[in-house]
C-alpha cells in the first residue's frame, strides 16, 4: 500500500475532562486580540495590528528588510492599544524561545496543533507589504524604499533558480516572505562546525499542561534546535497566509477574519485551505531547489546586515550554501514529505475501501509527527472485533527487517501516551498490543518492530 504496508499497535484509552482558565494560550485568544485592534482602526490599516503584536518583542526583533519598508511618515503606534488582559497575553507569546524543555511563545490551535506566533506574524507582515524580491547586493535600503520587484507565482521556480551545490551561483535576490517566516531560521539551525552537518532533528514535540485552558507547553526531550514542531507550524502558516495576502488587491480582508477562517472551516469557504492541510499546501508551494536558494540568500543577507553574528562570522559562501542545501532537503523530505504519504493512505481508505476517513485512530510518520485519522472520539476501522475497545496507532512503512525512525518510535512509546495522560485522555493501566495478537493471518507490525514492541511498558503477551 503506497510503497509499503502499514502496521499498527493498539492503545486502550479513556477520556475524562479538564478545567478552564481565563485567557488561555489559544489561537482564538490571539484572534480576539487582532479583532480588538482592528476595531480601533489604527493608522496604517490592517497591517498596523500585526505591527502592534510584533512590537511586543525586543527592539530590532523585526527583520531589517521588513522594518525599512514601513511607509514613510507613518505615525507611531499607540503603545498600549490593547486591554490589560490581552496585552498580558500578547507579551507572553510575542517571542519564541526554548529554555531546557520549556517552549514559550506558542499557542494551541483549534486543529489540535501547537503554533508559534512570531513566525506566523512575520509571514503576515511580509504578505501585507507585498511579497518582494530583496536584492542581496542592495539589502540595506533607506526607510520607505521597498526596493526589488513584486514576486508572483506560487512555487517561484524561475529559470534562474539553480540547486545549491558545487559552482552554483547565489541568488540575486531573496523572497521577503520566505526569508522572514522560514528561510533565515531554517538556515541558522543547520550551521554546524563540521563540514557535513548531521540533521539537527527538526520538529521536537511536547505536551500542554491541559487542553481546556492551556498555560504551559513542555517539550518531551531537550531539543537540539529551536525549530520545534510549533515553530515549523507557525512558519508554514505564515508562508501560506502571507502568500495569500500578497495576491489580494487592496483593501485586503481583516486579519481576524482571515485567521478565523484558516484555523476554522477554511479561507473563503475552501475546506482545503485551513491549518489541517498546512503540509499538503506547503509541499505544493515550496520546492526543495528554490528553498535551498532562498535559505542560502537569507543567510547571505543576514551576514551582510549583521557581520558579527555569532553563527555567521567568518563563514564562507560555500559553508552557507552547504547548510542551505541540507536544510532544504531535511525540511521538504522529513517535514513536508510525510504528509504526502499519509494523503496516499487516506485516498486508499476513502477511494478504494469506501471508508469515511483513514481507518486508524492515528498515523505516525517517519518525522515522528502524529497525524489524526479517526482520532479520540470516533470508532476506528483497524482491528475487527476490537475497534470499540481500543485505538489503532499506525507506523508508515514495512518493518519486517528494519525499525521505524527513532523519532517515530519515541512518539509512540513515550510522546503519545505521555501527552494523552497529561491531557486526561489515557487511562493509567492501558494495555499495548501488536496487530498480530488480535488478528490471525497477519505479520503486522513486522517481526523487527514486534520484537521491539515486546520490550515496551504496558505491553501484554496474553490477550484475555
């Protein structure tokens, strides 16, 4: 099935409820803040609301090529146009940072994903200003001179885009949208002292203290890079929404409406244009060769703006190019690629078998990300006779002779049960089984994976 069969485990779960706090760290709370700013009709129009939210960060936090393009003569923003409660919320999440296992600056979105606010806002800001090509040789323009050409086309794969490699020429300009929301931080994460960097492990995941009123987000393991799953979700959302805004003629829609639609039923009524499909849409928008060029260009631009930057000081163009190449491959293959595999499974289950959706409760990709199938509250179609008694968790791949990635194994062994337990979804005495224990005639989940599964906590050998 889609290049390999799916094998799954069974996790028995229950779901009690939680409590509520005022102004929890929910995306809906930020949408409320944006709506309040829009009602004040600040000078500068819809763009002013994003500037107010970004101003909560430290001075100079906004990329210089975006700061310099603000319209000349614009009046200073009201230093406190928000009410006290919303201002306190914005101050908590305006900056993204990771300290140990605590991740700050993230929000719980209605689709269940965790999203970093700052890269989302940077993408919105770049999109509102019009997606621009920032010349590398002329990146420091005076305020009011936007410079460059307006970018058009979703994938931006023009004839002069070449793959980063030996004798490759750096791009002449950088896409302001990709540089602001994603490319710069992605490149910095792959700058290692070694000639060939090992993948830093994109997309660390974590748990909220409670789902009804989330206040704190704790990563499952200390991350090796600030590019957590929440950051990548926010960056991708910023790119998708910024690209959408850049295509719309003025007057553009209110951001509170756009965000409400994107994290709700779909932008302009399109159910395929919402946060649930961020990776699928991102894969259609971002190609690996162009992303490599953009990451390379973003690093060159940042190096010219901040020559003493600790990660860029004395770095050669070749070192920057190599980091950009690895970064683009890891992002497009590990982060975006798993979404395509799951869509193939979904098409098979819906189109061939005629089911309502993916039969499994959850599917785990090689990136370690958990994709929701039937989820917690719908009966699955994974193990005849046991669908009403448990939840099916599938790995993508054939694990007869090999094992899933370490990230995927950690997710199913530790991450998913731990998060479910902390959210009040997992019964402490749940039992863990392999498919072959409940269904005759199958080798699932594969010999290699099943032998490992037998060493995990909560595994039971005998089924009553």
